[in-house]
């Protein structure tokens, strides 16, 4: 069977491509630009095309899977339909997969990658040998976002955007939190909450719902047919987890408590869960700590994926908690014009209250196929910085940010490079 993926460089699509490869299928894929992910897939003998072209689609393909970000006018998608090749979206393909396994689906506006990773590692340590699809690379998975298991268990990160997770058929749902996110699709927080409620109702009678009891936005369901398990930072296990976790922050303690709760449903002894959490080294771009240099001066670099105001706040607080007496810098790349538009005042508040010494905000990362025409006219990083109106917060281009920090950062300082776009490439410059 020959399968082609359009948008294979996406963190979720790339994991599914590896699953098909592990199943013995011949896999190819395309993406608009080369990246760490496409280079990694090349190393696994997946044929990668950079750029979209109808020439990438051959008549002998059996299936074409496309990212939700791919427009209907995509030349490869159109060519596949002309050849009458079966085409399905990534969420639809993943949905079919969930029906073949006992699926644990982890959803939430924030923390789902970390929580998915923790649950996968706990289950692996317990000998349950799960297949895991997660939105971040893990050292424990060979620097991959995919783990091939041979058991009946599947652990996956379930994204809410475009209602994607409504395609899934889980036996356990974990919800870390519900927040004003993806408002380009949901429009309002009420829209977000309704979609999460619809997802929760997909649980069967013998299913389990694990929810963050500290989050006020998670929908309440009366007379639920499934079993509900709450976790909270007020649990006695929270202090123990805080002591053993290698990654800082209250939000990560909460993520670990979610994983512990899911593990208990699967009858995994706590001592196994705690050992797995103790050895968890963190995920790619989730408070990922590296040693760096700036004009010969030794610094600490934190590479982080945070791009929502609440994620930024959590990362800043975790950094200040870990590096109490150090000077902390940050270079932040806003992600998507529409997110910046809908959450503009939230960004202003978060940066005004940030416990960080110096912050640089770079240009907004444009998400192809996700932007609404006209918004880019009024929304930009210069306007955001002007509204924040704090002397220690400046606007620079990415190149300008690199120069500014290298010229001014001191030996022993900490630098957070943050955003969901391509800002992670700046880490290599240090």
C-alpha cells in the first residue's frame, strides 16, 4: 500500500506517517518548506517533496492523507481526486485508527503534549507497550514524536482545532484545561466549551473522563453515562511530584497529576508512575534547556513552544521559579495574525506583568491557509509593543533581536526563545 501525506512536516501528520511506515506501507509526503521534521523523516527513508506540485502524485497511490491546514485548491489534493485516489484528512485517518485500539486521548488548550508524553512513558514503563502519537519530539522515543507499540493501547494528543478530535473514538479522555484558543475557528469561549462538551460525550458507557478540577472552563455534564475522575493541584501527591519533576512550573505538576490519574484507571501502581515521571526529561520546545554562547559569554537557553498568553505567563513564572536570582531575557514570536488579533489585550496584560528583565517581540509568524484577509493591516508586533508601553519590552526583526541580545546579554544570564513558528531556529544562533 502506498500512502502520500500533504503537509507531512506538521507535528501530528509526521507521527501518523511514521505509523504507516511501521505498518509496512510505502510512504511519501510533501510540505511547503524543509524543516527538522522533514529532515528526520528523510532519515527514515520516507520520500519527501519540498513544495506542492501535482507531479508529486502518482496514479499508483492507494491513499492521500492531508493536513487540516491544506486548502481544497491544493494542487496535490486536486490531482489525487482527478486520479480517483482515496483522500482523507489527518483527523479522519487518526479517527479510523482510534477504533482499532483502546485509545487514551489527551485534549486541552495547553499542556496536552506534555501530558500525552507522560502517560505514554508511564504506560511503557508499566509494560503496556502503547503506540503513542504526540505533538512534540521526545528523547525517550529516539527524538521522535511517535512510539510504535505492539499492544492494544494507543495514546494520542487530541487537537480541538476545526473540531478535529470529534473524529476520535477514545475509551479514556483527559482534558487538561479549556481556554480562549483557536478563536479564528470557534469565535468565542462558549464555542470552544461546546466543542469540548461534544468531545466528552463521545465516551462510551464504560469510558473514563479525566479532568482538571482546578479549571473553571471545563464543561459540566449532568447524568453522564461514563465515569469522571478529577485531579487538582491540591492533591497530596502534588508536592511529591513537584520534588521529582525535572521540568519546573505549577502547570507541569498539574500535567503530571493528569497522567497519574489516567495511570490509576489502567491499574498502574503509583510507584511505577512516579519512577516514569522522575525520569521524564521533557519534550522538544517545552521548556527545553540548552547551554548557549553569546559573543563568547556563557548563557542558558530555554526553547519553548508557548504562544498563547496563558502559556507565556506559565513559562515566565516557571523560569523565574527555577532561576530566582538570574537576569532573564526573552525573544517572543507571536503566532498567527488572527490569534494576536483576538487575544491582543490578553497579550498586553501578560507582558506588562511578566517577571522578566528584558523582552524582545519579533514579527508575527504567518500561518499559511489559516489567516483571514484584512487582519494583517491592523495587527502587527510594533503595535503590540507600543500598546504594552514598557521600556524593557522592544520590537526587533528576528535578525535584529539576535544582534540586540548578543550585544547586551551577560555571562550567566538566561534567554527564553519562545513561539510556535520558526523562531526555534534562532536557538542554533546561540
